C-alpha cells in the first residue's frame, strides 16, 4: 500500500419591604435564567453541552481510524475540549435489523448530531431522521443514494465527507501500470448526477492525455451490471469504476467478466479483494474522518447542514489484488502491492 499525497441573595433586611425583596429576587432569577439559556446552546462553558451520536455499520480497524479522525477534526475545528463533547456510539455489527433499530434510537435520542459510517446506515438514519444533522463519513455516493441534492449544496440534513477521487488523479496512477492503458471503459448510471460529473471529468482527462473518449456502459439499476460488464469485452483494456452506487453494488460480475476478457479493473475506492479487481485506488480514510469532523464542526457552530459541502479526499492510496495481478501478468508501480 502506498499513500500519496475538520444567586440568590440573603433574605431582605432593614428598610427593604417584602415587595422590594421579591422584586430583587425576580430580577436576579431572570438574569440567572438568561445566562443559563445562552450557555446551553454551546460547549463554551464547563461540562458536556454537545452530544454526538455515533452510528457505525460494522467493526473494523479502518472504521476506528475514521471515528478517531472525526473526533480529532471536530474538536480542533470547534475549539471545544474533549470533556465538553460526548460521543455516544452504537454499532450494528453488519446486522440489517440492528441498522434499522439504531437509526430509530438515534432519531428519538437526545443528541445534537449523528455521525454515521457506512452507506446502509446513512440511508437508514436519513429515512428515520429528517431534522437533526447527519454527518456521513467517507460516503461513496450521497447524490446517487438520494440523501443529498448535490455535493456542493446537499440541501437536506445530510452532509459529511466522501471518498470521491478526481479522475485525473486516478489516471495518473493507472498510467504507471505496464503495459499502459490504451482504451478505458466505465460503467455507471446516467441518472446519477454525481456519476455524470465524474464521467465528464474522466473524458476530459483522457482527452488531455491524448487517449480516446471512454467506452461507456450505462445502467438503469444494479440489475443491469452483469450485462453492462459483459458488453465491454474486446472494447477496452482497462475498466475504471467511479463513485456510482449501482455499479459498485455489482462488483462480483464486473470482476468476473473483466478477468475473463483480460481487462484491468480499477475501483475508485472499494473492495480490492473481489476476484477480478486489480486494484482499488482511493483515499486515506482517517483523513476523511478528520474532514467529516471539520464539516460537523461548521454545523455545530451554526451552519445549516444543507449549506455545507461534502468534503473530498486530498490524497490517495493503492490496495492491490495480487491474485488478479498475477493472472493478468501486469507490472505494478514500484512500492505498490
């Protein structure tokens, strides 16, 4: 793996009448009440005044890195101390029934914000809660998943960070594999606005490198993935799957057909262990946690989540499937694998 580079007073005495004393006590009570009210909306005073629900889809070292990154990014960006913020964690352990249960729990819970790691958990939480801010960490495709109108202007109560990588960075890395790619293909759902943007950027990058436009195999849903992957045989030597929820949900058939056709299959972040996948070239996930924490801080300090753009990765790393590399007989860049 290689890495590149968020008071009361005493009773009235002397000349004070009962009415004056009561008046003083009332004024003091009002002042004290106002002071308490203004302090309850921030973590600027001692004690825990801000509570974050943390919803994890599964347990893994990678998710723990993102969770730690979120907390450090959040505290640094808000300027609050660790004892002023409480993080309440629930983990579904991959159980879909627990996913729904936890989503309902956090919707009812007395939390100010919900941090969510794992797309199924984000979708469940967004359905269960439409008002509290939901901060998705390293989500692949919030637009295609319909929890955000766009990456720049989410528009609802969900924002956070994504593991989207600009095609120019991906192709820079792919070009280091020998023999070099001469014809690139991709599979995506054109109804996904985010995928449209990514494919246009892919086309522009290929043109800048003097390569032909990408071969596009479009799908209407995940059920079309198998046929789309099969259609690419003989039409390209390299397949790049971008941040498309429908395409990434069908990696197994894509991997199978790519390997049968001796095509190199690259994922823009994803599971490189799927047979047929040559490599996943994606972000540093702990950094994505930090970015999500910084986004969350903006919301905690008063910004509307729908107005805060999703944070994007600023560096990438390789994850290689050595079995696929051996079957294809490709030469990987030095230090990769």
